C-alpha cells in the first residue's frame, strides 16, 4: 500500500486518465444529495474529490461520515472537470478525482474553530496551535521564515562566515534585560543565566582567530512582552575581525537584500541611508524613525528665545510638528493626552486656518513677528509644540509624529524605508540608579578622539554603535568593539563598576583581551522582527510557531508550571510561598 502517489496540489490535466492515490485533510465536504465533493488538502494545496454512489457505493458510505479535518486516503481516477466547473484560481482547478476507494485514516473531533474563520481569539489559536498552524496564513508565514533563514545562511556562507554554536547556559550577559536563571542540580544554590546574546563568546571567537563568525541563535531576555518582543527570539549574530564600520554594514545589507530576493521581491536600494543619532532624534524624535513619511520636527528654540510666552522663552528646546490639517479641539485634546503619557506637561498648538487666521490659546502671548516666523507654507495647518529639555521634547514629539503618521494615513505603504542610525552616545544617565549606564552594552567601542571624555564628560562620548531600522522597527544593533583591556576597564569604571565586580563578572574576558585581541566588530539582526515585517505582520507572534502570550505563558503546554517538591529539593530551592498561593 502506498499513502500517496502525488501530493494534492500537484495534480494537473496531464494526469487525466491516471489512477492515483492521494492523502490529506478534508478541507471541506459538500453533500449534493448523492454526489459528495471533498476538497482534499495537504501542504501543497487542494484537490477536489468526487464520490459518486453509483461508481463507488462503499466509498460513498465513508464519504457520508467525513467531517472537516478528517485525514483521508483516496484512490481514484483523474478526470477533466466539466467546462463550467473549472476553477481558474486553483492550480488543480481543471481536474478532479473520481473516487473508487475512500478510507478515513484519522478522524477529528468537532473543531474549536474553523480553519477559515476570521478573528479567532488569540488564546484559542495558541491553545490549539496545531490547528492554527494548519491555516494558510501560518503556513505561509513559517515557510517564508524558513526561506529567509536559508537565504541568510547561504549569503553568510558565501561571505566566508563560519557558523559556530555557543551555549545557552552561561553567565549573565549585559544586554539591558533581566536574565532567566537556571538552577543546577549538581551545584545547589548556583545558577546559570540563559544567554541574552552570545556577545562575549563571539568576541572571544575573534580573539581565537576565527575572523568571521555567524550564528542564527536563540536569545533569552526576561522583559515585558510586546508586539516585537518575546522571552526567546532568534538573532542573526555575527562578528568580524579587523573591520571598518562600513564592512559590517555591508554584510547586513547583503543579508537583507538576499532575503528580499529569495522571496522574489525587489531588494531595497543599497547603501541604506546612514543618519546620526543626533540627527534622527532632532528630526524624528526617535532612534528608530519610520521614514515612510515626512512630518519632520522643526526647531523654534532660537525664534522664541525672547518670547513673551514664558513656557517657550524658558525652555531649553522648543520644537514643533507641522500637521497639514486644521485639527479640531477634540483631536488636539486627544493628542495632548498622548503627549502627557510620554512625559509632556501639555501640548501647545497654533492652528493656521485656511484663511490664514491663527487660532490658539497661546496666540495672544506671541508677537506678530513670531507668528509670522512660524507661519507654515500651507494654510490649513496645525503646529504642535514641545517645550522642555531636548530629550523630553524628542520623546514626546516622536510619539506624536508616529501616531499621526498612522492616524492621518501619511505612511507610504509602497515604500520600504531602511536606514542605519550611527554615532549613538556611549552612555546615558539613569535617573533610577543615579549613575551612567550604557546605551547598547559595555563592550561598545568609543569614537576615536572621544576617549578623554569618558571621565570628564561621559554624556558627550559618542560610541561606534549602529542600529538597523526598517519602517520604524529596530531590526538590530551592533558596534565596533573595545579590543584593549585598559579601555574596557575605563568603561567599566565609568559605569560605576568596581575593579572587583568587573573581575568577578567579566574576568575571563578581561584576561582574553590581554592575549592578542584583534580589532573587531559585529551585529545582531532580530530574525523574528525581520520576518514579521517581510510577512506583513504587525506582531512577531504571527511568525513564531509556539510563542508566549503577553503575560508570558504558553496556552498550548500550560507552561510555566509549578515544580514538584522533590525536584525543588534536589535543586536546593525552597519557595517563599507554597505552590498555588500566587506571588
Ligand atoms: N549583542 C548585541 C545584541 O544582542 C548585538 C551586538 O552588539 O552584536 O543586541
């Protein structure tokens, strides 16, 4: 017995007259009072089966009991469809199979949702993921993901990168998230951390002389889950020895373009634009701006320096967006709420109406010259202001800009806007911890000439870090690294780390830096984000086979779950609260 001679989606007019065995799922079953039509589906597509009780009475009996998603095996003859029954939208639409034998290989209980049903609750989809993954959307997304990963591997291989595996069970790696800890039975009281990234391992590969390393690696970060974040996710992780920044960027551009081409899509134009962090923060208020629309932030700090309006006159930065519409009071109130969520005290505005008149509670505080200086080129516009420290103004206007881009339909959906953000600051001040902290990670190199500022003016030090951004999503980060031990120690010190702490956490790495460390640099590209955008999905859960929900659980397996007492004892773990009594 054979299960199948061809796959369902492969049957063509050239097979007419052949007797075939097919196997697959019953996608639909239509009983036409005698004739039963079944669309048999497998990974390649659908083929229509026709069961005629006159031709095959036994098969007709079986067909009568078939329900959606039963697994069937059918033997029959390929025949042409009657001209009026031809379906030009289906690759198998010119033929059908007249069934002689039909077998239910595996039945299905009534389904919790129909495969073609729209709007099924996500927790149900994840709970019955095996059914959800049968759906066309998920089949398409996971196959697309596989195509992209294969294209990236091929490209990396062609560029001479060596694929080397690194451990998941390791020591904490500082990537700005919490570690997942793993207790160790053989050493009760001790824990591994799951790797947030292979950062130090890949730097050690450079010291070990591998020259070009890559890996498609799973990383683990304990942080709040969002549309573009999961506890575990995949990265294209890579590192090069003796690179200029441009060498690294070119490798990533090649990997991105190879992915587009593997999907039969036109690759974005290379090189991608490179904009400094300072510039994107000033113009777009974000370090991952969506460049598919304009709505750039403009500066009015100088123009309002001597203003009668104290809020403007006294603010370190006065900047604004020019919205090409007269916004209503209701719209302005909603935008003010949004601005407040992002840390603004309010959202001053000036509406220049179609007749050129200015409407605004603050207009009376501004001089005629100021109102003229601010007058937009097009009447019927609204100016939205941020007046505060530059960081707050950027954050607020950046959020308002992103919101308006979507809400006003300004985004050019035909465009693919890639860009590199370069020249990030090395440190940022942490109000919570009252100390300098790193912007990327503590192994990021310093822009030559800025070394002396590390101690004297940490906030002014520029780093050799770069981010890749696509349509407003950060796809990944990288940098030219520190390769000298003395410099690495200076950066640790600037981060408030004592020598002892540095030795305890990174002693092995500091030691390696003393034994012939070449200049090196690299990058990590978030595969799931990249694939989600390629698939046109707004959430990475749609391209991950078994994701966690926003609350961090897996409805499919029920994980995470409590551990048996015996297992905890072996691990030397005593819970503060007995199981089942919550946190
Ligand atoms: N380790 C960094 C990350 O995971 C990437 C890098 O610097 O190469 O984001």
